[in-house]
């Protein structure tokens, strides 16, 4: 949950590192630092608690020359966010400097071992222990720099992406990964390393994605890869499809707002080449080889975390309605530890925006071990989940920089909808004419999302009325229940207001006790089979003087009459409602957070890619 960047080449490293850290700051932003190796073989480190901007201020009057360097922006796991615990970390004799993303689980035992050898530690971090371990091996055993790193990693339990430099080997960078992402950009006589492609795309589109348990050595401007077990590997060079403008704000004040407004395009991109209503064409190439396993699945298990879990809940409704296959949705963090029953006839679908979520990757490994077919739905090309699964589909949402997921959610729901329709039709649950009619509605979703975005001025006014609320309740039924959960999560994440989502019918089983004239209640009350039931639930809240904000179908008068505030969305089939109804809820959370003075792109205590437990 941290961001790593490194450079070796003919340019000055510091400006490249700083720019890279700014682009990676969504991965962690409680401290930042860089280390540079200068021409005199001195490693100079500069690190500072706070945002990258604080580090930039520190560097203003510093000597930051050097053609090789490493940088890091941190989301704290071991040790509070302060200057000392910030990365990079040195070894005992300051021979090595290291940056790290992940958790070294056996660091305490290693620390005791090193302390008995005379090592002393200045920080509370597991990372410093790893640095000392590598340096101890390097100095006490007759091995070179890269071999010392490899041997040390054989003693490590946990997850890591590391980049290490040594003043004794000034033309060398050693990097390795296990469970945390690392990508290497290849330029002309220079190399860039980073946790993802965003710091690299400005300089080169040729990249190598490191696999788990691989060690990369860049020595004398040449790249070689081996495993931790000392097996040589070939470097597979790939071409980035990412565009530089996709990771910039494009005139918007915040990435989150930009990404909310990108949803008509991101949903369209998720459909593009897969859906053609004219002719009833629907095809998911990444799943073609697994079509019959999906059609004959005994059960589908969806594993995910956070917003992706909410998308999975929508998927459960879709799969059971159109595929007619029993579907369960599991938190990956619980699934991996509760000894679940998994059968060879099961299909497990893992959903993750980043493709690097640690709990979801562990759930994938467990499912594969027990013989299930495992498919992935994720956004980041080249990430770990596509490599760990049997097949799957990319969402093609484009880079999502804002920590609170918006366009990734709707893109995931779009892909799950296509899966449900595709297999449902193959199984004979939908006739060709039914599929054609549905695809006509489906293709209109980007335009309907565009229309839903027009509610922003009204949503901003509603946000002003409730910015000081201490609690919110979100209620919906059927397909709109997961939307209620997602709306509550967005508000919690970025405004720090306590919010809960419930099925509307469950309100009477406890939450109704909370309702008074101070409690705002958001209803997703669009037209559908359960519309009248939701109207009754609104009446129950109204009778207890709760403040009612309703998301309604365009032209609705009944709910408008009994609500304090209403936000209209275009008329949409019930099973496609989540794609449209989530838009005003994203805008509501955004504007409440802005009015409260919160940092919507980098909310406190959160990071974009959860690569640790």
C-alpha cells in the first residue's frame, strides 16, 4: 500500500523520482522520501512525514545530484508516520538503501537475530530490518550485492516489492517482488522502476512486469531476471497502452470528479467490441475458453473487497436472474481463512480494480488449490490477478487515481452484466429476441449516465444542507440494495461521516430506532417491481420525521410528494439501475466532502491498492 519509484540512467534522478512520487501518491501519502547515489559513492537520503509536497520543500536547499536513485511514498503499517519511519531505510553501516511495499511478517524474529549480532535500529519498521539483513549477508558472506538480496529474501516471510541500491556497487539496482506489484520501464540506456506504470509512461512504453518471487538486476545498464530460487528467467517486454493524459486531471479540480464524469466513456469502453445490439452480438473473448465451465457451473462464488464486493453483490442478482446459477458473494479476507467448501465444479470470480488486492489473490490461490475454475475481473493490465487466474475480462475503465472508487465500480458492474447475459443466452434462459431487446437498453446506458450527471447542481445544493450531519442511512431493495451499500461507503470514505446501507425492508429490524429529525435517509426509489414497498418504507421514515433524500425515476410524482429532496435519473430497466443510480450518490459524497474541507482524492488512512492484509 505504498508507492515505489526508482531510476538509473544518464539523467538526474531526483526530478524523475519526485514526479513519480506525485503520480504514486494515491497509493500512500503519510510520508515520502528519496535516496540518491552520487558520483562519490555517497548515498544521500531525504525523507519527510506528510505529503510529497513536504518532501519537495525539504529538498529545496539540498544537494540532490545523482544518476541513480530510489523513492517511496508511504502508507504506514509498522510504525507511526514520521520522519524516522519514512523510507528509504539504511542498513547497519549505511552501505545499502532500500524502499519497500508490503509486510515482512517474521521481522520481529529477524530483528532479535540481528540485534544479537550487534545491529541497532532507529525506526519501528519491518523494512529497516530487511535492509539490515541484506547488508549483514552482503558484508559477512563472500557474495555480491544481488546475491545478498536473493539470499536474504529466502529468509523472509511475507509480501514485498523492494528496490535496493548499494554504495559499493554504484551501477546496480536490485529489485524483487512477492505479492506486491513492480514494473520496470526500459528506455534508451536507462531504466525506470515503479509500483505501477503511472510514473513510467512519460518516458517509455516498453515495460517488464515482475512476477512473484522474481529478482531483477540492472547492472551496467543491462537487465537480467532470476527467481529467489536462483533460476534464470527471460524478461518479457510488453507495450503499455496507457496514455499520459489519462493520469492527469484534465481541467477538473479533483481526480474523483474527473473519474465520475468519465463514466459514460468508461462504461462504453467496457462494452466496446463486446456488445452490438444490432444483430444481438455479445462476446467476451477472455472468457471464451471457459464458456462451458460457466454454463455448467454447480455454483459461482464471487470474491472481492470493498467497492468490488458491492459490484459482486450486483453480480449475484444478475447471475441468478439471467444464468440461473446459485451465486455467493464473499469478502476475500473472510473466505481465505474460514476453510470454505469449494468443489471442482465451482467457478470462482475474483473482482479487483487494481488486480493486486492481497486478500483476493490469496482467495484465488485457495480456490485453485481446491480445483475450482478461477476467473478475474479487473482494471489494470499486467497486474497479478490476470496472471493468477485461468481467464477473465478487463474492465477497460482506464486509470483510476482517486482513492474512492467510482468508474471502476460501474465498469465492473458492466462486465458482470455482460457475463450474465452471455451465459444466460447460451444456456437458453433468454431467447435471441429477448437478448436483442435487452442489448438495445444496455447500449443506452452511457447516454443515461451522461443524463444522470446533469443532476450535479441539484446534488451540490442538497449536499450543502447535510454537510454537518453526523450519520446517514442509505436504503434500497433488490438491485438497489448494493447501490445503497456503495453510496454509504463513498460517504464514509471521503467525508468521514458515519453512514450505513441496508435493504429497505430491514429498516424495521433495528435501524429505524436511529431515525429522528436529525437523521438524513437516502432512498434509492426508482420504478420497479418493489417500488410500492419502497414507498411504504419512505412513509415509515417520514412518520418519524427523518430527512428523506430520494433517487427517483424521471417524472416520478409520488415519491417526490413525500420526500424532502428528490434527484431524478433516467428510466432504466431494474437490472441496469445500479449503473445509473450510483452516479448521484457519488456526486453527493463528493460535494459533502468538499464542503467539509476533506481531501477527496487522498482520504485519511486509506490507500488505493490494498496489497497487505
